[in-house]
């Protein structure tokens, strides 16, 4: 994420949430929040795995002359 995007997160996120609730209804928004609460940690874990769990790192090899 670019640093200039940070000030826009709260106002645009709030506007997007209000529009989502108005368009879909209160219960659909609650379901979406529940799904997000369940999926965000899983996706975070997949994207930023702890070191040592995925040991197929490609290393540069220096060839001997």
C-alpha cells in the first residue's frame, strides 16, 4: 500500500460501508462482516506465512570458477 493511500482509507471505507448497507440491507451487511471476520485471518496467514513453514525458497548459487 502506498503511503498516500492511508488518509483515504477511513473516509472511503466509511462511505463504502454506508452505501453497502443502504443497497443490500442490514442483514446482508452483518453476514458480510461475519464472513470477513472469518476470512481475513485465513487470508492473512496464507499471504504472510511464518518463516520456516514454506522452505522452498530459491537461493542464488555462486558458481566456482
